[in-house]
């Protein structure tokens, strides 16, 4: 079942009319926002012609509360994204900026959206049992619920476990279901099952193919966490039953699983920076990456309205992919290290988030040709404008 863009908009209008017929106040129960986000980056070293890349997106968000004075039937949420200025819109990442910078932790920051637009969210969300239980069902993405952003600039969170889980960035939505239960005021557990659907990305279906017959697999995620006013920590396990192919041996395999732990802690003393970190382990030798870790500090300035952040981390290739990159471009680095610095500047509806990242011992995995290099510097700027 394929739904056109016009059909999608019609569905949203139908949902709105349903809420109106349920005697719902439009002013109180309807919310619409529009945000523009632009990402510009320059790479000192590049294996391709372009050292500069730029991408942008217009994010349209809608929420409709299905509630009145006596009943609460949850919230309908939708998001549609229009992509533009996308230099990296190519399926083969080795030929563009993404693959030219020498590492996953540097290249994966870039947007590589092939389609001109994408339905990014269409869910029914509801709280149950005095808000102890929360559920979300529909067209969504596991990254919205797991692998929470523990650093200030989400674009610098490039953990390769996300790819092993079969998850595209959050502007891609597929069938999924999620539930979170609060065991106490501080301890929670959550789980979800999400479709793995690479066809939507490759064939530019814009998230509008609502079929259930892709047969590409599903990812199950289970997690438990702790949260209070100063600290958040979470441990998760995932199992992805999708079939993949080892790029070096050409061996087909399925059943990828792994673990992720992440935390952040705010000190009561505002002069002490927030500390955060994460560790991921992918238990599949045929996957490109074996593990990843990061540790960082975020110092609040301007009464907490802005920040200065620093982060250090490493990613490690599996053995087959070290052999593959050595054969193709002479790489002999198994572990890539990086150091990033970032901050943000706010003025009314405008936020500017500049960052710089230094990478060394590059694994050069996403580069299929050209001479490998051992270090690189990437400078970037994220511009966000709240339009409505």
C-alpha cells in the first residue's frame, strides 16, 4: 500500500476532523511547529573533489490531542521533512563528502538524504495507569526512544551501533511499537520492535509506502534506566534479524545483536561541567565495527542557556574490514580516535551551533579509492531557525 504526499496530508486533515468531532478544543489540543535546520561542513583533507558539503531540512510537526474533559485518548503526532541543498545525496558514500573525510565518526555527521522529502513520524502516543506506562505505535524510528542524546550537539553523536541496529536517522520512519514503564520515580524499563526497511531509502519512497511485506527484518530493543534530577544512565540490548553481507568475504549473515550503555551527570555546583559517556559493543564479527566509546564534558554558560562541550572517543573496526581497507587504499588503522569541541549561540528564534572535530588514526572504511591519510580536521556549523 503506497500513499502519496497528498494522501498523507489528507490523512492528517481527517485525523484533525475526528478530534474536532470529539468536542476537542482546537486552541488547547492542536499544536503545529515549523523549524529550519542547515548543516554546513568543511573537511581539511578529502579523498573526493569537494572539501565542503551542505544540507538543509524544513521540519513540519503536528500534534493533535484526542482528549476532552472526561476522556483522554492520547495524542496523534506527525512530522514531515523537506530536504534541500544536499550535496551528499548519493547512494555510494565513497564518492562524496561522507566517504571522503576518512572515518565513520567524521563522515556520518553529513546528511545523505536521497529523496526530496520524507514522512518522519506518524504515531498514536498515550499514557496509561497514571502515567506509569507510555506507548507509541505507528510510523516511527527507534532512535526517538533509545540511544538518547547525552551530548549537546546531536550531530556529533555518531555511534556505529545505530547502523548495526538497522536504524536510519530520525527523519526516516517505519513501522514500530514502543512501551516504557516506570517501576518507580527513578527506575524505568522500556522495549520496542521496529521494522528494518532499507528499500524506503534506496528507492526514495519518502516514507509513504505503508506495506507490511518488505521482509527485510525487524529489530528488537530492550532497555533499563535510572533517572533523577542530576543523573541519567541506561543499558540496552538489541537483536536485529535482518540479513547482511560481509563486504570483504561476501558471506551472508543475520542475527546481529549488541549492547549499549550511556550516562550523564549534572553536579549541583554550576561551576563543575556535566560529564557524559557511552560504550557500544556489536557482537557480530561480520559487521564493519566492533565497538565504540566516548567520554565528554559540557560546561554551562550564560546561566545555563549556552554551553561549551568537549568529547573524546574511539571506534574500532572488525578484522575483516581492516583487511579490506588495507587492500583497497593501504589503510592499516583498526582504531580511529577523535576529539570534538562545540558550543551554541542563541538569539530569539535563531540558534548557531559551531563545532570542530580532530580525527586521527583514520580507519578510512568509507573510502573505496585513493591514498589513505592518518588525520583530518572537520569544521561545521548547524543553523536552526524556529519559523513557527
